[in-house]
C-alpha cells in the first residue's frame, strides 16, 4: 500500500480510497473474499479509537479499479474526537490461519500512517447566550407588571436575509405570555423594539423552543405573568410560576 497522510473532516461522512501496490509500486489485484481492516488510534494514550473493515472495489476486470478498497467513516465515528493528528494502520487477514498481517505503508516497510482530523467545513458553534435576569416594571396602559430582559446582541454582521435565531425557554408551572422582541437600531433604544413572536402558556413546565428568521441588531425577551383569580395584580409567583431562563443563539 502506498501511503500519504489522510485528511478527514470531523462530523461528516468521509469516503477514503486505499490503493494496494507491490514493492515496485505496481497495482496488485485484491478481491472481496479478502479481509482488510483499518485501525485508527491515539498514539499518545495508546488507545484504539476506530476499527473498520474496508470495502473492496476491485472487480477483477476493470484496470482502473485494480487494488482499490474503500474506507467509510460515518458522522458518528469522528463526532466526539478531538481535532488533531492520529496514527492509523491497515492489516490483512491471512486466509490460511485467520491471523492478521500488516499492509506496509511505504517501500521502507513502514506500517503506520498519519491521519489529520480537521473541522474545516462547518464553523464551530459559539455557546448560547444565557438570559437569567429580568427587570420588573409596571405598564400603566395594560395595568400589568412586565418582566423584561436586557438587550442581547444578535450579531447582524454575520447574517443573511434568512438569518436563523433560536431560543430555548425554561419555565416552571408558568402561566402567562412570553414575548420575543427585536430591533434594527444600532443603539439600545428600548422604545424601538417590536414584537417578533408571542407565546401563551397555562402552567407549562419544561423547555419550549422557538425559531425565527431575520436580521436584528438586538433582541430581548419579555414575559407578562397572568393574574390569579383572587389576586389584585399579576405579581403572585405562587400562582403564575416562573420563567427561569432563556438560552439564545443567533
């Protein structure tokens, strides 16, 4: 086998073709009755990470396929691995006794090759912004207490017209309405916010998810608790429960 460093992208399916050759660098025929195994390991910790059988592509007739086999690494094979360099080797099973022999990586009888695990296709996700503080105010028009978060930057410079935003809202027995609001203003002028979505809850516990699209400079989250049947105002947490936090990703 003539060896070059392998470059594999993390978190997606990778198909790698392995070419088997003799010491004169001539392609040698292989067949699907033969077993070839790919092993990838962390040389520092001496830990085997992936072990998979190759699929033989050589059909015995097509010259361009002579000596070819294919390795398929699925998304889950590499998803939890660190982005770094690993060692790999390919072995061949001796049909006479079932033992495995090395497929040499070069003409100097080297056995191991180097695999670089990269993450070039998808950007690394930034952590969600956590909203846990809400300021209470009294709305004279509705005569209701409102709880409003601070201004959360929405990174408009990284967005296109179909920019996706996601919020995970954590609640405990919450009764009331949650508002998601946005502004196009570059300054955090609270009066320029408008409502993107409103969600009504009647004793909800757990996590509710919301997705929306658009370019905003800032977003904020507001909730207005419901008034209990015997309450004079909507400021009784024993009745309306709690909105615990919001995780926001833009």
